[in-house]
């Protein structure tokens, strides 16, 4: 009996409130172009958060990230993009030509590389070892000791790179 009363008093985050916060952030209502595609699923049982943080997932503004640091959770809310802004599926896009550059490589295979990435409010860095040569702006793979798979990065300068997508 006590367990049932405790479960009844557990409050979850109001998903309608999250919808209002996303609409205020994007400036568009749910379902409108520029607003959330759909409402946040009311079946979600997120722990109540006193203050949520809202930001764009990427500079393309294709999704909003709603996060809570108190009880640690985050959700991604897809945004309706204008028809012209929607990219063609990968199968329909023309194959990209390999990056050819006449600049000499600033990073050589086996070189130690500092990988840096970030945006407003955060930055991360990690060391790794280059798995190939790269000129400035070229993509290449870096092996990190603790990771099972190498990561793709973009060369910036000698010994420095950023995660692909943060260039």
C-alpha cells in the first residue's frame, strides 16, 4: 500500500511544457515550418527538471536538444525544415569527389593529434594518433586508445584537428 502511494506521488516532467519551451525557442508552433515536427511524446516518463537547457543540435537547425542536468536526461526534438532546406537522401546525392589539395600534409601518419570540438558553452579535447596523412581541411582517421573504432576528423594545423561536423 505504501509503495502504491509513493508511485502516485512521483511526478514526471510535463511534456506539454517542453512543447511550449521548444515553440518559444524556435519561434514557431508544433507542426509549422521552423517548429517541432510533432509534440513531445506524452508517454515519456522523464524525471522532473527545475530548469531545462534548450539549444540547436547542429548549425543546420534540424533539431532542438532539450536537456536537464539535475536529473540527467536529454531529448532531441526534430524540426520541420523548409522544402528547399531538406537534403536529398544519400542514395540520391551525387558521389562526392575525393578531396584533392595541392597543399602539403600538416599531419602525417603516426603523428600525435589533439582533437578539439565545441560550440557556445562547451569544448572538448582528446589526444589520438593519425592513421593517415592530411592537408589542412582534409578528413582523416584518428585512433584513440580507449575507443574501439577510430574517429573521423578534419585537419586544422600541424598536430591539431577537429571532429568532422565542427569545422
